[in-house]
C-alpha cells in the first residue's frame, strides 16, 4: 500500500495563495498615553455618572413627551380614536416623468443628486 503525503505541497500552496490573494491587515498599535493616568477613578466615575444621567434624562424626556404631549394633526395623523380598527384600502398611482418634474417645480424641490430638477 502506497501512502501519499501532502506535506511537500504546503509551501507551494501557501506561496500560491499569498500571490493570488494578498492579505494585508492594518497594524494594531496601542494608543499613546499622553497624560499617563488613564483609567483613574477620578476620570472614570464622572464619565459613568454623566452617562447614567444622560440616559435617564433622555428616557424620562421621551416618556413624558409620549404621554403628555399630543401629536400635531397632519395628513398622516388624523387624531381619530379607533383609527387602527377601520378598514384599510391600498391605492396605487402612476405618474409620468413630466408630471413628476411638474410636481417638483410646483413644490420647489431641490434635487441633491443632480444640479437639474
């Protein structure tokens, strides 16, 4: 019985893969510590306290706004009670490119992608 070994082909295979698919990874260097006292309790505690205070402030502000302040009425929000239980009808409309340009001109829409409307 003859056994073949793949070991002689490994250097050739590795060299071929390196030539076909060069892989360059960014070098990872530790940050240069400028002040020498990073991680002290006098810097860490205020950062954590500030983080917690900002989170609590954002959460409570959002909670108060959602429960105490009513949304303005618009074409999207009617303000009717029980609107979610009414039947829904989907409608499609087709506009030509000329009509879209006319609508944009009427509304004064400025296109960000091109200089022409």
